C-alpha cells in the first residue's frame, strides 16, 4: 500500500508542473498589457517601461516562466490590486472558507447520496426507488445557482428561517450557530447536484453487483437481505462510487465559485469572481493554480481510497 | 472422472426423503414472453444419500436447485409443484422464512468457484458471517470453527488463510473454502452444482473425493450436479438424467451405467472421457445442440438428435413411467434398449 501511495504520488509531479505552466501561459494569453492594468492608461511611457523591467516582462518567455516558478516556490503569487494585498494572502485567508463549504458539501453529498442510493437499491422498482429517480432527475437538470436562488427565495425571504448571505468570517468569531445557519443554504446548493449523481451511481453499482455469484453464495447461507446489500454489495460497489465522488469533488470546486457568488460566501470563488470582473490577473492566476492543485490532490486521495476498497489493487 | 468403483448402495431410511421435489416447474418472464425452463421435475433424496443430476449445459440443472432454495434470480418463478423438506413445503415461503433453511438445512456450493466468493471480504470474515450473526457464536468461537473447517477441507495453514482474500487463493483452494462454508452449519442436504468445472483434472478428483468423504462423515444427503456422467460414477447412489428441463431417466447408478434405457443417457455414456485414455477427449460428443427453452421442441425434446426417433416422438410428449415395473423410470416412447437392459440386470429389479 505504501509503495502504491509513493508511486501514485510521483505521478503527480509532472501534472503539477503542467498546471504551473498553464497558469503562467494564461497570463500571456489574456489580452492587455499588465503595465496598463497596474498603472492605468494615463501613466507615462517611462513609468511603464520601468514597471516592465521590474516585472521582468522584457525578458524571453522561458526566463519569465523561471521567474514565475521561483516566486511560486517562495509562496509569492504576485500582488492583487483589487484587494491591495499579496495574492497568497488573499487566497490563504479565503482557502479556509472555501474548504469548509466544499468539505461540508461533499460530506453531505456522499453520505446522503450513498444512503439514498442504497435505500433505493434495497427495493428496486419500488415506489421509493422511482421517487428517488425523479428527485435525481430534478436535481440533475437544475443549475446550481438557480437552486441557490430558489432556496434563498423560500428559506431566506419567504420563511425567513436562514440567513441568505453576509457571512463575514467563517472562523467562528460569531459563534458556531451562526456559522451553521450561514452554511446551510450554500452547502445544500453546492451538494445537490453531486448528491443526485452519487445516489444514482450507488444505486446502479449495487444493482450491478447484486446478481453476482458471491451474493448468491451469501444468500444461500441465510444472510439477511439488509446485510447482503450493506455488507456484500455496497463494499463491492464502493470503487465505482468513490470514483464518482472524486469526480464530484472536482465539479464541486468549480461549483463553489458560483455558489459563493450567489450567497456572498467569503471564499476563493467569490474572490475570483471579483478578480475576473476587474481583470486582476495575478489573482485569477493564483486562484486557478490553487483550485487546480487542489483538484490533483483530491484525485490522489481518491485513488488511495479506491485502492483501499479494492484489495486487488492494494496488493498488486 | 472416477469411473471404476461405485459406492455401495445405502439403506434407504424408513421415514421418507429428506428433500423431495414434486412436479416442480420454473419459468422466466410473464404472459406471451414466458419461457418454461424446468418442467414437472420430481426428485427425491434420502437422508445421507448421494443423488447425481446429469445433463448437458442449459438443461435446467441449476435452475431446479436454485428454485428449491428459493434463490431464483429476478424474473424467475416457480410455476408449479412442491419442494418438500422433511415433508414441509418450502414453495411460497417468504425470504425471511427461507433464511433459516438456507445453509442450515440445505446448503449450496454454487457453480463457479472463482466468482462465488466475495472478492472484497477475507475468507474468514465471509465464512464466519452466518455463525456470528445467525448462529449466536462469539467472534473467537467462530474463528476457531472456521479454522477447523478449513483444516477439514484440507487447506494448509488454515488459521493464516482466514485473513486471505479470495484472489490470493488458487482455484482448488477457493473451491475447498466454498465447501467449508457450505458445510459450516451441518446441513442435512448439500447441493454441489458442478463443483469441479474450471478445475484441472487432478484437482477435480481431489475435490470430488473430499465432497464424498465429507458427506459420509457428516451424514449429509448430497445432490451432485454435473454434465459429466463420469463424475457421478464414483460418488452417486442414484442418478437422474435431465434433458430440456425434464427428467428423462432415473436409476441406481450401477443400473444406469450397465443398462441405460433412454437414448440420451446412452449417448451421454458414450461421450464420457475415460481417465485411462491418454487423450482426455470426448469419445462421441452427441451431435446437435440441446433445444433453447425459448423455442421448445414438440413431442419428445430429444427427437431432433435421436437416432431412434419415430413419428410419435415428434407429436407426443412421452411420459415418465413411475418405475413400479421391473425396470427403472424412463421417458421414451420407443425404449430401444429394452431387451438388452433386461438381459443386463437379469430382469430382477
Ligand atoms: N436469468 C435467466 N433468465 C432467463 N432464462 C434463464 C435465466 N437463467 C437461466 N435461464 C435459462 O434456463 C435454462 C436452464 O439453465 P440452467 O442454468 O439451469 O442450466 P444448467 O443445466 O445448470 O446448465 P450449465 O451446465 O450450463 O450450468 C437455460 O436454457 C437458460 O437459458
Ligand atoms: S421418445 Fe423417441 S425421440 Fe425421444 S428419446 Fe425416445 S426414441 Fe428418441
Ligand atoms: Mg448450471
């Protein structure tokens, strides 16, 4: 297992280098002169030239990339002018808020999705099974920002049960109750789509394995139907469910950008939304880099989990 | 595969068969799409007796036995008949009512050893599951019992094997583990569905000998399903031959080998691979294929492949005699070997 983790870990290195290259090139492709953006169009040609030299913009492109990597290794992602702060600081401050939302959403989606899918698979074709299919279809055909707006309308404006935004700091300075209340709607919004996909995948993977010979063996030994599904079918269905959960985590990161915007949740997503509106290129670059690296690391974790649930891979 | 010796006939107990199928029918689908895969099968096995069920692939051997255990896959259903366990009918029981029967009264070794063990569970865990959850055993007692069982079926290093996953075991070892699981609750009837397919020849005869000795040791009745008459020769007391979902002949094993009455049985006997032959090759494979139950054959289902077929065979289904006469039951209009079979057993049966 350890050597599997090590080997899989090694494969990450080139991917991460590729990601840095992509974010670096992104700044080259985005039209406009960074000096223009930083200094405004009224600045003198002399001042621009000075800035270009200072930023290394007159160097050949590979030198610029080397400078970018060097800064990156020192944790320097440039300066965000929207927030008048180093990009690293902007991201670090918001990373916690985004992670909190993403982790809460993936937990909700995984636990509720696996539970709902298993529950439906216990009685395929039953009313509960068909009911689940309808809900799945409903969640899957609804854009998450729209669900967010509907939830705001119902729970925030109509029933006045839950706050609809205005979370300033998720580190809990205003108490855990306020945190949970502020998190409820964004978490549900972010989780809904993935929850539906996970539920559907769990159901179909369980039904795929339920006709296996080893299930028949367990039945022929008097094992109860509930144990058959929970202890025999579910573990064998888990590898495909985990793969889907892993893919959902990626979607969830991108979904967080929209959800944070709808609920003004102070995370990386909201910051990136603001950065895009003001063409704050270093912040866009930094945000994408962090999200992409997070995506790669999540997939790494998913692969390890996958191997854990699939003994053939673990030992092979 | 062991052709030479046949086990001595056991005395038949007075208090009736332990498991009896009466006129059992199995079908898939409903209405016009309904396909009858087992027709009117009646079989009985006495306490401690070994019954062989023989027939080509697709003739309904597995479906009959799965129906008896209430384990037909989705879409399959029992259309007629009874499954009597010590006189109690099991047909129509709910899954909850069937559970105490499974494993404890009737145990199954299913057809494919390679896929019949849960790949995501250790051998020990899957063996012990019913003991702990339904047998009221403690974890350590179950562990102890599993070790004994693996020992009993000849798995070396039994205690260490409990922690193995199925893919870490060879095919023969997996089959042994399945046998250990099947006998773990001391069933009265053990159904072994082609326990030796997918194993090499040496392992095949080892597994057969193991099953046979366990049966005698534990006093179980055994239903041995196979497509190879050679397999039942050394093990079964009696044999039922199935063709196209129907019993076509039943007899004591010796009688069946010495004096088969049904042309299909005769053809099967002629096709046995003899172990003393260097080339383990079918001598005379039966020409043609068994019918697909979706396109049933009129009259006697064997008639397209039968060299003794007559007009009546195409039109009328032969009935299975009840075997009260001098000869054992057969389902054939023509009964072509009648004189030779009378000669062989001296007409005394
Ligand atoms: N799930 C199913 N749905 C429809 N038909 C089925 C199903 N399972 C089996 N059958 C049909 O039932 C018939 C009998 O199958 P069965 O498995 O009992 O054969 P068998 O005698 O055990 O053969 P084998 O030696 O190949 O195991 C076959 O013709 C098969 O096509
Ligand atoms: S009934 Fe006719 S076709 Fe069928 S086995 Fe007998 S002789 Fe052959
Ligand atoms: Mg079969």
